C-alpha cells in the first residue's frame, strides 16, 4: 500500500506514475485532494519498479514529487547435487533487475551551487554505489528541509537528492546537513555530510594608475564563497547598473575566482574614476572599489635628472646651514637625555592612579608639543623649550620640571587643557582660513591656526584651538575609550579615531554643522590600540589586540588586506615619510617592516636581551613592544619596550645602533625635523632624547622623492634594471 499526502491552498492535484527500468513513466491514477492511497494486491514481478506521487498546486503551478522503488523478492531453492533440492530459508533475490543487494560505498558527498534560473540555492547530496538506491534527506538545525516553506523544489534521481531553496532566509555561515540511510546499513549513527554556505569575500588592488594611451588591468579576487559567486564589473557608483562587457577597449576575463578588467588605450576623460567589482551568490552580495588614475606619460630621465640637481643643491644648502650653526655634529652612540618634564600634580589627586602619559605629539611645523600628563590634563608647550638648550653642549642637563611661564621662541605661552576625562590620544592638524563668516564658533575668519584633537576615556573626542586653548567642539560616537587619533597629513581635516569599542571612525572636521561623522570601519575583534594614515593619504593602518594589522583604503574606506605575520597582539604601527614602508610592533618582541602596496614582509627586527656589557641594570628582559615610529628621513626607527630600553634601529643594518635606559616607557615620537625623540612614561613624565643627525645619501633622497608619487607596482613597471627596482622598492638599501 502506498500513501501520499500534501497540503496547499487551493487543494492540490495528486497523480501516481509507474516506471519500469529503462522505460518512460506511466500515469495510472489522478485525484483532487490533499491525500491519496494506492494498494497493490497479489504481488508479482511485474509490479517491480518506481512509484512516484506528484502534488501540483493548480493556481501557482508549483509541484513536489516523491518517488519510492518497489522490489519484489521470492525464495530461492538451493540445488544440492544428484537431483536433491532443499528450501533455503531467508535467502531472497529479485526476480528481475540486479542479482544482488549492495550497500553504498564510502559516505554521502554534499555540495552547493546556484540555480541556473533565478538567484536560488541548490543543495546536492550524492551517495553512489548502492542497490537499492539509498534514502537521502536534507536537514537544517535538525529539522527536515522538505517540510520548510522556503523550499522551492525537491527532486531525487537515483543516488542524488537535490533541494532548491529561496534566498530570502539564507545567511553567511549557515550549515545544512544531508542524512543518508540504506536497507543494508543499519548503523547507530547514520552517514552524513554537511555544507556551509558563505557570502563572497573580495580582495582588490584599490589604487591603480594608467598612463594616457597605455594599458592597465584591474584585478578582483573572490577569497571565499559557497556556492561560487558571479563576478561582474560596473563603471563607478553613478551608473551602478551598467555592467562592463568585453568589447572595444575593454576585455573582461576570469580564471577560477580571479576576474580581470583590462582597459586598453587609457583616456583621462573616459576611464579615470571608480570601478566596482561585484560578486554575488544566493547568500549575499559584496562590492569592492578600485580607483583608477590616468596620468600623462612621465619622462623618467628628465624627472630623475631634475630631482638629482635639486637634491644636490638642497644638500649643499642644508650642510652649510648645519655647519654654520653647529660645526660639531652630535653623532653619539647612545641617545642622551636632554630634558625631562614632570607634572606638578595638585595635592588632592591620587599620585599613582591615572597619571600615565599615554600619548605625546609634536605639531607638524614643530612649534608646539602636546603631552597627556595624566589626571585629565593636557599640557601645550611652545617649542623649543627655552630653558633646555637642546644641543650637544647642554645634552647632559635635566630640566627640573615645567614651570608656568615656560615660553618658546615665538613668545607663546604654555597652556593647560582641562579635558574632564583621562586623555589617551593626541593629534595635531592645521586649520585652513575661511571666508567671510565664522562657522560653528570655530577659528576666526580668514585666520589659519593649529588645532589639537584629544581622545578621552568616555569615548568623546574634544577639539581645541592651540593658540588660545579654546575648546572648539566635541565629537561623539564611540562607546569606549578613544585610544588613538590620526589626522590626514594633507591638511584636509580628515580625522581617524581608534577605540576600545573595536571600531575606527572617520570624521571630516571641515563639514558644516554638527554632523562630521563619515564612516565606521569594523572588523577588529579586539580593542583597537593604534591607527596611522600614510603621508600620501591613500592608506590607513590599524592595530588591535590581534595577531594581524588591518590595511584600509582612505578613498573607499574598505579593507585592502590583513597583514599576518606576528605571533601575538599588534599594538603600534607607523608609515615611512614616503608611504613606501609600514612598520608594526607587537607583544611578540618583533617589529615587522612591510611593503603596504603588496603586503610583503621585507624585514623582521627582533628585540633580544642586551649583552652583559651593555645591560643597564635591568633585572628583567620582557621585550614586549609598546611603540614604534619612523625618523623624518625614513632610515631609522625608534622603539619602546617593556625591557626598560629605548632603541634606535638602522634599517640598513637591521640592528639597533643606539640604546637608552628608560623606565616604564609607553610611547615615542620623533621631532618633525629630526634630532630629538620624545617619550612618555607610566609615571606621567616626558623625556627628550638626542637622536642621530643624519645627512641622507643622495641615492636615498632620490628614492624618497620618487616614492612619494610612485607605488610599488608603478616602480616595477618602469623600464629600468632589476637592481634599481630592488633599491627603489626597499628590497635593498
């Protein structure tokens, strides 16, 4: 007896079909209703075959089919010999069809793919090698999928079962399981296989350059996707539905998960702008942006010649000035402590709690120094310090503390900013002059000035005018401590903030009104400790309590890549002055130098205990790093570690060239014009150290000048010798 039930509105039409092996199906009964029963009597071999029940909704036309195979067996009489025969009880074989019953081989195999019509998901389950065919069932979180409303169709042919699902309830990471059963595999645990569906994840080169009349290829790779994603290219956000097809000057090719858009005979007016790489599957849609810049061909010989001549003149002028004002260059083996600033704490404060100097900063023009001295206070000090003559002759004197009337060369006065919360991050920027009206209580019209942003313990950012010490406005949005701040070096008033709420936020301080928030960058799973914008303002690096640093595009605010190589939390990062290098520091005692354009590791600087002759008396060698920064000329690094040492590294030698003992160091920063390093400590102190005064080689100055406007990919495309390419890309020094 066969029974078949189905529910729909209106009531379905139920039909039974019979199919012999190698023959077409034959319909033998059809009823209107939600159930039907069919009984076979006096079974014989002619009834063996596939019986299918099909339910069809007369209004929508959708149908579901379920098939069962009927096998008819009989007892076999074993023939013994010499004409004797005996009944063999329990041994049966089918009268027609295969002569044996076999279990399936191995275990079921599952996969997912996109339906050919419509953006629907198809789940395939295959378990070959058995007879009769196995029973296969798709489940989701323990529930049978066949009874779910989001199943569009279910079909089974022999060893394979297919479920077609609507995409309305699919999400990234969802897991489906196929359960198999067979008459000869009566096991406690039924054989299964699983499929995890995933939305597309894209990786692109966000910045590409093409010379007029040249050819460029834009690359987009799907890093993960299940089922496979369809990749397409669109021509910027203003025409999101215009898909680029191969033809004319455009060629779209795809090999596996990598798609390339090749543009021939580049034109500034027709081709420059944003291109969108779109990857889509039933689980989700992902878009990545590629910015194409079309430039006029560069006369490399002429550029290099001009740069060389100008640099030679510059070197002669700088050398003459240095020798005139300071004939004896101060090139010591170890940094000398030039000055130390100590906070004068009011008596009512607890001297131990909240006194850390988490951040120190110089203004871009080198005229001001900011110091988060703890207890919710920031000190703004004119530079240079009048009482501390920062030269070789005065290098061994310590400043006895900051007085209220300390002044810099320009007559500016020291200022105290009462922030109301513990200050964690500091960042300077210049504020350009505006027109006729003062905006939002901001700096006076027509007057350029310096501003200072402070990141606070409550998640707020307060922005101050440096010359007057006036609070301009506050920025709200973060839900936890604002750990670090970074302004775009081009003076555009773009500010990036890093927070313990595991996000970065982009702010545009030039916007009118109170809405200055631009974007939230998420993806970190731990506190974000540090953020740094490249000097060419094209990239942003962020470091959190994770083993990888994130590199973001400052044009599209999308993730470019993860830099993986550290063995512990990354806590600090900084770009070189020409944007060609990036360094990251970690608790694993290592500094890694990266090429940010390719993601390649160029060098690893390991912090190891000093030999006894150089040991400064520390009884521990915990070398977990706290901070790293580039020197202004880009040839040296300064690092602060928990082993109570300030190190200065020569990138060419890959070893420290100078050490200085310091206790409880937290942060460090170079003076913008070189010669000094400022460090902050847990005690709330700031120390100023001498740093090597270097006249860069002519070849490094040429490299630095070229790399300010050429990416690694552009250098590698130049028609120059391999060794010159290796030098320009910092593979060699």
